[in-house]
């Protein structure tokens, strides 16, 4: 294992997500409005996203239909946010639901939410 901060390899980085959606347009709008993700269209008309991080789009993906949502807690994928309270407000405003509020884990600034497709994900604010 290398702890060299100069290492530039992306090997092992999470880079692509396929997110189940009932209505991909609604889900795309939700993630754009809440997290600022850039939405783009594939040549076949399906919707894709880039996360717009300062490190130049490290995660991208698409919304897929015909798959069940990730609605059972197992692995929880969390999205980094600058302001957890503001993000919780936006999640509710744009059609999501908070399923574990901020403060359930006092050591961390995290909350879990259900998106319009029924998937449960988390938000995380660095201390």
C-alpha cells in the first residue's frame, strides 16, 4: 500500500453509479437541484450525470429503470455536502424524504434520505 500523496492513480476510486429510478427525469432534476449535479443525455436519450466536484467530475453515472430501489439499509452511499442543514432542507423541498435525521450519529454530520426513486442514500459534511 502506498501512502504517497503524489500518487495520481485512480485505481480503486468509485467512479460510476447506476441509480434505480421510476422516473429518470424526476430523479435527474432532484439530484441537480439538491446537489448541483450536471445532467447530460446519452445518444439513446437516457439521462446521465457528473458530480461536478472540484476535482473535475470524479463520479458519473446514469439512472436506470426496471431495477428495484436500494431501499434496504446495507451499504450506504453518502454524498459530500458543504452544509448538511441546508441540504436536508433541499432534499425535502425537492421531493425527497429524510429517513434518519442529522444527529443520529453525534460524531458525524450525516443524515440518510430517500430519493424520488425510493433509494436510500446518505449525506456527509466534513467536521
